[in-house]
């Protein structure tokens, strides 16, 4: 086989380099040509209609591609205002598609149904006109005492002043609700904010933050990816999170379950239950019992009036002002620090130090690898250690201290 000469190799490389330059120039020019054609024409069209809603009837809205705003008014009228907007490469193209978008308003014995109808060629037109867009924005006034049902996709939804039951199901967009009755809210990709509900509330989200304030009934929240913040819940609060911080403040009772995120619960009148896997847990001012389970994270408890049961694996436990009849702490890898305990105390850790001050009930402390330090225990103590020093002071009752590898100072 004849080997190519060095000169022929250089010429081939040169031709390849030139071809690459030409390809680059051609591609850049193509991008510029596309950008130059992005100037669009916009066409908008308004829609107005008023219908009367009978007593006991509801308003149902079915929509996609645009925001929906609904507010409560006096009277029995449903006032529908909408703006249809279409952008396309030409005015005629935009005008043609805008005229094909229809708003259907139907009345029945159940109430008023409002639906946005797009033409059949919607998907085909989107494929051939990738730089075109369209939307329909609603502003609807309705009787404040009537129920409301909204189904929306790809747009924000807002409801205010609707004292009847409100049911909102959204897909891609934020949901904002203020001054409503009972509510059921469902969203997939977007935040949820609810302020002021006269009844029970159920909130479900998948990817977005959730904020709920001032609920006169019970609250149930489920969220997978996003923080959850709740405050002033007069009924029981049940919160299920996945990956985000959970905050509960001022509720009748609380039940919190989450996987990856911190938990902050305070000012709970009744019992509180927390199940966390990977996050710090902080609770304060709990009128009832506190049941805490955690795996990887610190636990801080203060001002708990009911029974305390805390089980954690990898984190410090710190408690103060626990006035319950009994306090039980089980830890695996972490220190335990307790102060001002009114009832009996049973605290155990495998690899950590235990420090107790001012425990008024009978105290039992156990650890394997860590020191035990307890003081001001008027009713006696039982301290068992494996590999650590034991220091006890001001013990008023029977005292038992045992360690295998460590000093004992009483």
C-alpha cells in the first residue's frame, strides 16, 4: 500500500480545517437568521359575559394556558372577563388562531361552567410555529357564598373572598388563596399560599413551597419537594413532607412526618408527634405530650408539659423545662443534655455523654462510651456506664453508680 506523503497529509488537514471553519460560519449565520425572524405580531381579544347564579349553585372553571383570578362579590351575578392573546410570525396568523379560541359558558341546575376551548389544530400549529404563543387570562367575580371549582394547567390561579368551599387543581403555576371557606388545593409544579380559611383545609403539592396561615378548621398538608410553613391553625395539623423544612406554629395539635429537612414546631396546645429521618428537630411550648423520632439530626426540646418520648440515632438531644410526669430519651450516637425535669427520667445513649441538672423525679442514666454527669437529683439516681467517668452531686435519695473503665466521683 502506498503511504501518503507528509505534504498530502498537511493538505488534507488544511482542507478539513477550512471545512470546519466554513461549517462554523454557516451555522453562525443560520442562528442569526433565526434570531432576525423572531419579531412577532401580537393580537389580543377581550371577552365579557354576565350570568346569574342561583342559590346553592356553584361555579366550575376548566382552563389551561393562562392565569385565573376569581374574587367574591355581593349579589348573585357571575361576571366573566377574559383576555385572549396570541403571538405569531404574522398578524394574519395570530388573528386567525385568536378567533378560533372560544370561551364556553354553560348554565345548568348545578351552576355555571366556564371552559376554554382551543382549536383542534392547536398541537399541529404549535409544532410548525415554535416561536408562537397564546394564553387566556380570566378575571371572574362571583357570589362570595357559592362553591368554586377550578381546574387549570400552565398558569397561576388566585381566589379571594370566596366563603363557600373552594376546590383548586393546578398543574404548572402558583396558587394563591385568601379569605376562603373550606379548601382543597392540589398543585404539581408551583408554590401554594393560603391565608385565611373558615373551615378545614387540605393541601397537596409536589414541587413548590407551601405556606398556610390562619385556618379555623383542621389542616392536612402533603408536599414532596419544597418547604412547608404553617401558622395559627385552630384545629389539628397533619403535615407530610419529603425534602424541605417544616415549620408549625400555633396549632391545636400536630403530627409531622418528613424525610430530608428540619422540623420546627412551637406553641402547640395539644399533643405533638414528629417523625424525621435527616434533619434537626426543634420543639418548644407544647401543651400536651411530645413523641419525637429522628435518625440523623439534633433534637431540641423546651417547655413541654406532657409526656416526652424521644428516640434518635445520630444526633445530640438537648432538653429543658420538661414538666411532664415522665421523660424518656433513647439515643445511639450523640450526647444528651437535660435541665429542669419535673418527673421521672430515663435517658440512654450508646456513644455519648449524659449531662443532667435539676431532675425532680427518679433518674436512670445509661451509656456505653461517654461520661455521666448529674447534679441536684433529690429522689435518687441509678447511673450505669461502660467506658467513662461518673460524677454525681447533690443526690437526695438512693444512689447507684457503676462503671467498668472510668472513675466515680460522688
